[in-house]
């Protein structure tokens, strides 16, 4: 039951650092202006409104970690990616994700 609640509300024991080590892509779904003001090293900026069109050229064999400013847009991106056959994880806000990756 606890795992169900965590999954429902976004609680997670995902090891993002391990995912990246094993080839996961980090997709930042903020606007280009937001991305240019700070981002995770080696992340790719694909604004949420452009994600559907960009999926055609994305590598479906690699997991994707989405991030944004607070976690709302990245949750939408994760859902869209999963509906299209991608293995996706919501990394939440980019600064929090960056902290998790640097530990």
C-alpha cells in the first residue's frame, strides 16, 4: 500500500544518479529562456509544448528523466512520454534533481 501511495503522489526511491550513469537522458521541459538561466549539465532543453513533435527523434531505448522549475511540467512530460512507450521518470525541479545527481 505504501508503494502505491508513493507512486500516486510522486514519492520515489528512484536512484537518478544510477539512471544517468546507465545512459538515461535528462530532458528539461522549461522554456529556452528559463533553461539559459541555469540547467543541469548535459541536459537537453525541449519545452513541454514541443515535446510531442520531438519524440519522433528521441531514443526510445534510453530512459528519460524529465525536469522543469517545480515539477509540474515535468510530471506532464513524463505522462506524455509514458503514453508513447518511453520509460520516463519525473525528476521534479531541476535544482533539486541537480542536487540528487551531485550527491
